[in-house]
C-alpha cells in the first residue's frame, strides 16, 4: 500500500501524519506493508498512491478562510481527479476544511461557537461502520482523540443536512465517554454533533479530530491508528 | 546632533564617547543605529556585569551564554536541546494581541535560526488582578495572541504559568520560552565570516513597524505609551513557518556560513552582532533591501522591527542552492551586501556611503557602554522584613475575617476557618485552573506532548531521536522576590527544579528572563543584583548552568512598579520512560508522604497571606538550598527505584492545595490526611505555609519500608501523612471536602471571569 501525505505551505501536521502512517508498516493489524511519501502542493502528479491524506495545519496561514487558498494548489486538481475516480482521500482538520472548499464534501465550517480556538480531548462515536475508514469497526464504537481548531463548527442548510443524514454520510459524532450525543458533548457547536462526514460515494472522508495524535499509547490513545488501518485494510480486502 | 542624541535617550556622556570613538560627529543614520545598539534592550549595559557572575558551564554545554542566539545543551549522540526565554512586556501592555504574538515569533526565530526545530513553547504571564477590567482585557488579548501565533506556526504551547497581582496592573509580563531539538552536526552559528561572502536578507519586506522598539522597551510606560503603538510589530506566523522549513533545509544541507534573526533593532543588530562575533565587517546596500512602504530612509530601514526576517551569510558557491530553497518555500529574499575585512558596518544608499561605524562599538560588552549602576537597599525592605506574619495573624480579628467568608457564628473555630480559606484559595485566580488558557493553545502538534497541561508539574516532551524525555517548566513567585529579591531569585530556580523533578526529570539547565523596574533607581538595581546572586547560588547548588536569557528593565507604569520578577525556564531530562511520574493519585490505599520539612510560620509572601491580609509582608520562605538539592536527589532516586506512584511539588497554597490538586487530577481518588501531632496547635498555618523544598508523594504500601529506609540512609525528612482513599473526598483532620464540588470551584474562577 502506498500513502501520500500532502504538504501545503503552512501544513503543520504533515510530519505527525507521516509518522503515524509509517508506524503501521508491517504491524500485525495491517495486512501487508505501508509505505508513506510526501506530496508537494506545487506538483500536478500523485504518482501511484492508494490513499491520500490532507493533513492538519494552517495552509497559507488560513488568513482568508480556512482552506480557501489551498484548494487552488496544483496538487488539488490531481486530488479531485483521484477522488472522482474513487480513490481514497482523508482530510484531517485543515484537510477537512480544504475538502469542503474543494467541493469534495458538502457543507462549510463556521468558527467555533465559543469564538475561541479549542484544543482538547474528545470522544467520537462511529455512526457508520460501512465505510473504508471505519472498516473493521462497529457502529457505536467510541474513539478517543484530540481536536485542535478554531473553525470546526460544521454547518449546512436544512436540506443538505437531511441529505447528509439520510445518506448515512455522517461517519463520526462528538459524544461523551458513554457514547451519548448531546449538547454537552459538542465542543464547537457543530450541527448534530458532526465530527466527520464522507461523500455519497464513500471514498472521501473529512474529520476534525486528529487520528495522528492518537496513534501511540504514550500520547494517551491509539484509537486514531484504527482509522488509518481501516482504510489500508479496506484497500487490501 | 546632541539634541537628537538626547531624544534618542543617549546620555551626554554616551554622546561624548561616540564623538571620541568616531573622531567626528555621527550623522542621522549613525546616531539612530548607535542609540538603538546602546539601548538597554540591546546592549545589556546595566545588567551585563552582574550576569557575568552566573555559572555558565556544564558538561552538556555546547554554547556559551550570549555567544549564540540560544543556549544549547547536549542530550545524547548528535542531538541537543536549544532553548531560550524572552520578554515582550511593553508591546503587550499597549497592544496585547500583537505584542504577545510577536513575542512568540521572536523567540522561535532565535532557536530555529540555529537550525533547531521548535518542539515546545511555554509562557510565563503576570497580570494585574483579575477583577480589574483592564487586566482582563490584557489577559484575554495576550492569550489570544499566543494562541494565534503558536497554533498557526505549529509549535505546541505546553506549559507556563499565569499569575495575578496588583503590582502588574498596566504592566503585564509576557515571557515566552522556546525549546527546540537540534542536530549538532547541522548547527548554524550567528557569526559572519569569510571576506567576500554574500549577506542575504530573507523573509518579509521591511516596513515602518517597530521602529525604535528596542528603545521603547528601554523606557518606563507612561500614559502616552498607547500612542507608541507604531513601536509594536505585526506578526505573520505563516511566513514564520515558511522561514522555519527553509532554514531546516539550509541547516540539513550545511549551506549557511552564519544566520541570525532580525529581532530587536532588526537589520542593525543582526548585521552588527554577526560581524562583531566573526571579527569582520559587513557592507550593505540599502537600495536592495525589500521594502513594503514608500520613501523609507536609511534610518528607518536600519531600525525597523518588521517581523519574520532573517539575515544569512553564504559563500558564493552555496548561494544558488540557498536561493533555490528560498524559492521553493515562496520566501522573499535579496542579496544585500557582503562580508568585508575591515571591522566596520558600512551602509550604501543611492550610490553613496550613508553610514560607517566600527562594529566593535556596537557590540554588547565590547564597545557598547557597560555600567555598574549604584545600588541601595530600599527602605521598604527592612520595613517589610521586620514584620512578623504569624504575630499579625494571631492579632487578626478572626470574627472580622469570618465575615469575609460568610461564616456567621459567635465564636469561630480553626476548622471553620480552614474550611473557608481552603475553598477561597482554590478559587483564587493564581491558584485556580488555567484550563481556559491552555484550551486555546494547540498543545499537541508535533506528537511529542506526553502530559496535558495542568496534569503534571511540568510539560513532558518525548525526544524520539534519542529515546529520552524533556521536562520543561517556567516559574517565579514575584511576591517572594518583592519581600527579598535574593530569596525570590533562588526560589524561582528551585521551584522550577522541583517541578521537573516531580515528573521524574533531572534538572540540566536554565534560561532566565529578569523583569525589573527602572535600573537607574538604586533600589531597583539593588533588587536586580540580589536576584542575580540568588539565581547564581541556586544554580551552583544544583549544578545547572544559565545558558542565556533576557533582561527586561523599565517595567514601571504610572501606577506601580512590578514586583522584581526573575522568571526561570528550566529544562530537565528523563532518561527512561519508566521514570515519568504523574501528579495525580494512582491507587486507593497508597501511602501519602510529605517529603521535606514544614515550618508553619513560613507564610510571608504566600497566597494565604495575600488572601487574608490583601498584601505581602515579613520574610519570604527560607531558601533551604541544601535541602532542595538533597530532597530532589532523593526523589529522583526513589522514582528510579520504582518506589513512587505519584509526586507533586508543594508551592502556592501549601500542603492543602497540593493534596487537592492530586485528587482533582485523578478525578476518582481522594485522600485521608492526619495533621502531624506537633502541628496540632498550628494546624491552619501548617496547611497553608509555603515552606520550600517539599513534595507530596504517593507510595504503594508494600514499598513503605523501602522508601523509609532510603530516606533514613540519605537522611531525608519523610513523614507519612495518610493514604489515598477510594472516595471522591479529601479528609484533612476534621475537615472534609467533596472532590466534584471543589473541582467545580477550581475550574470556574477564570472561566467565569473571562466570559463575555
């Protein structure tokens, strides 16, 4: 399996994501090997990767609107083409915001309801286990992961939200440690506690929590690793 | 010209000295350059002779204090840690958001221009009282500024301190410490060498922002300081991030001869310092400097403090490779000059020489002036120290005091007072939870952060490169230094050492940020030198070097002068993952031991004293240099032997608050504590005394004998106070508190104050 992690100017979780993916190589849970490479924002080619990850950070400083500049990078043309052909794309945090701007996912991000940056550990509930990214997980599984964002308040109009919900496109929701989804377990005001959604076809996932920061026991959780392993095992299935 | 020199805050004696060295009158550009390089901020003219007394070496030292942009200590193999702390107090006082943001940016550049990759930042923040709306405004702006810059750049903000005291009203202290990991083979020096080598300007274009920022920082704040806002720079963390990545590649490929951040006094200080360190000169063509504003004069170009700029010296052979890397990272750059043999700074402008100054006269500790300013013990010192805090407490009308805590009864008992004071301390802003603050900081980017802020006495960062861990802490209790600056300086070092030791780390070096008032006042100078002596003594006992730092004078506003505040940034090392020790209680049934000695009369300068009297007086806690060293050594050896389940330094609020923090952090486990018999009469003061050199530790009952034996062997005072209980409660003598309730109180103070 080959994975590509895109570096935009201002990405700052690129190394962390590369590290988490590299640590999977030949581990017991993963069927086969996993090689990881960086993809450069100014390139038009993807080479032959099986999974593309858009990492977290502040692409172009996010001085305008999160992800607004990055979507115009040359590499994004290739990423859109890859996604349209059914290739697996995972956007984490800023990567999610870029996928929204690139119209690979529906909806938009608002600033957090607190109007402050939030860094914290959250629990998220798996809402749909029939996706490449939750392959091997069960609906209702609870994953512990960090969030760190200023704009993670997912928004879409009523029609769009109904469509997203009806299509089972919500993959993760913020919940409490018992798996209950409620106002108190919603860190940023996101509609329906949405923490991660996918496109209709199911090959593009955007999520605000950082799986790469939950990929080592010493960091407090290994749950994030499961998402990478799912995607790679799904490709291998 | 003499008039201009005066306006630029040069003394008449200094001006005469300029005439003597130059052998002529300086022109406008030259006087600007000299004034800024001779400002307190750049030249350290009043502090340098005192800083020279610090112990500077250990067998880990790879740089000497002041010789490079930051201190560097060897970790293992080719890896080392680079770290430094710096203040941005004055800018933060007039423009808190940008002041704090650019404070973060400036110190990051200091470490990454050497080739280090930043892995952590810490902030020591001091504000006026939280009830004061202006202090809240400054607090909010500073936290937002740190959050904005650090998060976007991608450095985790992992620890620090936030303290509130009336002395900082209108003059907050914003001290930022940056820590990076560096491959010593790739280290870039701050020296310019090699005649004919190119001088390259990298980063943002130069504007008029921050002109005379260094001089601004070398003066007291006045009512008019807000109109000095143009002296505050604007931060661009995105460009900083690009600079970092480009610098890393330049370092890895060994392309640069030397490199330095354009910090205070911008192009002037970077070119002057680099050439002075290399024993060469630099010639710059100012027509080539990238500008973002029209019609800037050489004076403005040289003195601008526009952010996110670096000066690099390259051989002509490597220049194309460096240019290619800068283009790769979309950075602006320009070759603006070259290294010359003559040790002068020569500036060309429109085809003519605009300035020519011997570099030596600009260099701190060399040609720049150095003063041994008069010192005088302030009258207040003896006045404060002669008061006896315990007598005053005994004399205090307890019924009157009880009204403050809403206790209504005819006769007030110790238990009732303990109950109320304990809760009031827990919810006092300096002690209360700082979650509102650190939740706004990305403290995990880089996947090195092992402990969430607030869950350990110091930040713990893993060093994957060597398998080691670093413990990081910043500390200073200004009220101790106010009562006795020597004690305050020494205890700042010791508290930071205790904080890293509590997580299992051995202290290996410090950086210091010395925040004081106007050095021309003999009383301030006396405080300063006393604090330096205290720091020196503590470092010698611990055998840790002062690797570098920053002096910030003139921290005075119309209302107050700040407490003398010598902030210490400590780095400790953990060799083995097994030694990482949590703060929170771990197992029900664990024995709770007090390590160290308590003197219940040590309430001078304490949080208890502030709460009860609203002011500080008496003597601060004793330094106990020797006990510190011995107790820290004991704790570390007990941890390494696997005898310690959890450990927590005893500081603000004393034993009572320390127990509460261990319990609240566990969330589930409580404690049952018996007050030692000899303190039964003075139990209230025993609980809140801030005697130093103490830790609270948890030990499995099966290890009680072993740890007691070890204590006996090492002659360490170790007292069993009680045990961990499987109940959300803290029981101390006859008092009992519910952990959920006190957690609520502890978490809500700052959150509620900062709402809306």
